[in-house]
C-alpha cells in the first residue's frame, strides 16, 4: 500500500511528517494521472494555524517532503527553503472561509481547464456532478493568478460547493482530507471530459432537474460509509 492509499479520512490529527508524506504522494499522483504536468497546479494541507503548500516552480519528480513550505495564518510567515506557490493567497483564503476544509488541490487538468477557458460551469448532466456538493460546478470569473481578486472569487465559488472552475485557468477542489480533495479533482476532470464530448454531438444536451439532483445529494449522505455494527 502506498502513502496515498494510507491517507486518513481527515488530516487534522496527523503529525507534520505524516502530512508532508501524504501531500508529496498526492502531488506525484496528480502528475502520474496527467492532472498536472511539471510545475503546474499546487496542493496544500491545513496544519496548525496555517498550511503546508507546494513550493513555487518545482515539478513533482524533483519535490521532496521537506520542500513543502509552511505558511502561517493569513500568510504572515513562511518557513522553508523555497518560496511557496504563487497561489498561497487562494489556499489560505479557502482555509479561513471554510474551517472544515483540510486540503486544497488546484489542477490544470486538460478537460476541466478547457471548460474553464470556455467560461462555462459544469452543469447537472450526470448525477455524479453532485459529488461537489450541489447541482453544478461553478466557473468563477478570470483574475490574475495569485491575486486577491482571484482568492475572493474562488472563496465565493466555494461557498456552497467543494469545487469550482476558474475561468481561463483551471480547477480547485476543497476536501475534508487530502484523499477527498484528490478524489474530487479526479472525478470532476472525468466529468468535464464527458461533458465536452457531449457538447461536440449536441450543443444543448439534456440535464437533470433540481429535484433529481436533490435526491442524489440526499442519497450521497450515506454513500460510501461503513455499515453500523449493532
């Protein structure tokens, strides 16, 4: 079993060394899956009053667990050999706005990015869209990477969702663990791929209704949970 498979359901109780190992395994997994390439995208995990985040400009193959940069609350302090990802303001803004979030994944995966560059959300064409917590995956307006405006837009997009697209940029997922944030990134990339293929066949494909998606979200409350012993 690899380090990624050994991730706990939540990361808040792990020590720093374990968090760094899990984060590194996740970064390498994103690269292996083709969701990120080279130094594109970034990943962080909540730690103490801040987070551990990927260093800027470093590819997954070159990265080591100790290379993750510790960013203090509100970005007031940085600890580590490297500069943090340029998107650290986005990550810290999400953690401030969403206390339950333990990990943030940002990808430039091909199909999610293609949809984002079309400035289009991912609509409820398939019931699995509800995995992000609502009827769609919104697409927030374009802002310069690393800017306060982008952070504000993403926080707004994640108010009632665990994922959002960033116009002309990529995808962000927010999870209760690294494994959860990763699962969302993988699933949404796949859904974006399917949706783009559908658009090539039919400009306005049929969608599920709000009532149908509400039923899915209700069913998801008990999906993938252990059976009660009694």
